[in-house]
């Protein structure tokens, strides 16, 4: 008897975090989308960052890296 396991690819989720307005953050599964949201949120709230598993990948301040 042969047993096979089908592994689903792990889906990474990215968190766009806004420290000054934590309720405004968003979780997405596409890194390009995360950066776009981060930029938009930094323009609105002054600062936003993209996180992966709690690690900050980068940030924008007032629409600038």
C-alpha cells in the first residue's frame, strides 16, 4: 500500500500595520498589494509598515520609503 500526501503550498500573509491607527491595518496574501496599501496608508496616516510573521519588511513615511 502506498500512501501519498498532497501538500498544499504555504500561503504567506503580509500585514500592513499602521501604529497610529492599528484598526486600519490589513492582512493580504500578495506582497505587491501589501506595498501598495502600505504606501496609501502612509500618505493617509503618516507611517505604515509591511510585516511578515511579525518581522518588519519595510515601511513608508508620508508616502516615501
